[in-house]
C-alpha cells in the first residue's frame, strides 16, 4: 500500500523537497437534519426558498498532516416556514508537504474543500431525500474563484487601511 502512495506523489520539486499531496481519509465529522414543521409542511404548496451557508477550516495535525473541514448549512423555507435545515461537516485528512506557504494556503482553502464538496453534496441529498422532501442537488462551487475573491478583498482592505493611515 505504501508503494502505491509513493507512485501517486507529484514529481515536482520545490525548495529541495518533493511535493506530496495525499488524501489519507475522508469522513463525515458532524451531520444534522431538522424538519420542525412536519407533517404540516407536506400538505402545503411547495414554494422552496433555499439559503446556503458555507465555511471551511484547516487544522494542522503535525508531521505534514492537515484536517480540512467543509461545513455546509442548507435552510429551506416554504411559505415562510422552515421546511428543513441540514448541516454537514465533511472532513478529510490530507498529507501535504513540499509546497510554498502561498501554495499551501491555496491547497487548504480551495483545493481540499473542492475534494470534499462532492461528499458533502451527496450527504445533503441523501438526508433531504430521507426527510421525504423533493430531491436537492447543490450546484457545483468554484472554490478557486472564491479563494481568489477573498485574496482580492484582503488586498483591497489592506490598501484602504494603508490609505486611511496616511
């Protein structure tokens, strides 16, 4: 098994050490489904309004291992009543080494969440289905674009702060 992992390592060198990006484990860290207005909500006309909240965390575990957690909360209201609320914290342990700090930030904030998203999406779809609601499939999310947007916002805030000090 260790030999298979060795074959999956990228061959690119950076700063004298070989780059490694390995998925060690993917798992559901936390999950919750609530449907506070059942069974009455089933009898009403279905007019869903969906709200998606998303958050990511990266936690160093030591020895080039990182836990990345993608937290998704989906709230669906119909006729101003909460039909259901589903929360999934999809996590993974990744072995990452040999990258610059900038590359590490990108991997942890964008690439790892993009690996985790399909798993979280499937968990949400399954829970919604088990709650006897119409199928729900979240649209893909471009984590690279979100990461670039956050970098740009941080750059603009730094410029504004610098201008305010002057």
